[in-house]
C-alpha cells in the first residue's frame, strides 16, 4: 500500500462527497502495509483484501470494512528443464524457497536447517539488506543463496519446475491461513508446500485453507525442516500435491476484478 505521505494526501482528495470513498480502490495484502502514519487513510478508500483473515483483522483492529476477493492466478506455460532420468532424479530431492528475504519470512530457520541437512534447500528472492545484516548468518546465507530472480512467469517456472518442495515459512502477525502468490506458483508446478505451522494455526479455523498432512506439510523449527530435507527423496508427495491443486480453481476462476473494482467505485 502507499507509504508516501504526499501520495496519500492526493488520494484522499479524490474521495467524493457522495459516499465518502469515491473511486479510490486499494488492495491491502497484509498487516505490514498499515503504518502509524498511513493508518487514517484506509477508512477513506474502498479496500480489497485477498485473505479472509486480513479482512477480519481490518474490521476488528481498525473498524474498516473491506471486500474479500480471491487473488487471480493465470495459468502460464511451464518451462521444461530437461528430459530423462537425470532430470527426474534431480527433482526427487530438490527444495527451494522463493519468497522475499525479509522480516517475518524466517529465512534464518531455513539456513539453520541447511547447515545440518544432507540435501540443503536453495534460496532465491529479493533481499532486504537490513534483515540480512541483522538476522542471518552471512556465511550460510552466501553459501545457499542463489540470487534474485525476475518476477516473470519464465523465471519462476525455471526454478519451480525442478523442485519437489517449496518452502515458505512466513509468519506475519495477525495474518495467515490463506494463500500467497508463491504458494499458487508452487502448487501449479506440482511442488509440495512446506509451511510455517504458525501460518496454519495462528488464525481462526474457518480461515484455514491449508491442513497439515492433507494439502501441505508444516514445520515449527529448523530441526523439523532438516528431517524433511534429509528424507526428501523418500517422501511421496502425490496426495498432498493433488489435494493442494484443488485450491487453484478458485483463483483461476476468481472472477472479473475490473468489474469488482468498478462496483466499488459507484
């Protein structure tokens, strides 16, 4: 969401006297997008949320009503990285992380697991330099970090097509339960997802799209993640992946966002 004060003021002036909100529509993805200085502004706008736990949080904490819409997912061509037994054997064991390298992403847990794992995970993503400096073991990070990647279908597919597991240990306060874009990309590539158990358990049960052992795996610490990495070749993920793919349909058929936005503006 907008963080620059001058932008917020300009947007605020676009609200109409008719409904107090006018034609400004903002998507709030997670609680971290609301700061002390921008807190008054969402009440002036039409808000869309993409997780029901976030919709509930905005209502309970700030008294802000919002429209929940599943964020859309567009099927795209999957990159083929090679044929034959060698490519399949590589995929049997590989685990990757593709989230931002940032606070509340718990990359330090992955690094800690990697230090003791026979089959360490590969870490990709855009780093928050402050987080890397303050929270991560620099030697381990440099060893396992594969670099940034362009947020494009091709680049994402080249990483996930080779992976058996996608690890995302996000645990933002007052959020969770639902999907993120990285989750959907992984599911689309038939990767089994390993989530932070807090993502599943720290929200109301009615907002939990994921169930451990049914459509995802979950860990609470580096020791548990290390066991997954060490046993990656032997874990049959087919049922987990099949169940997780059921979540894709609602995002592929998420409806007409343009129509939804226009309905909020009138």
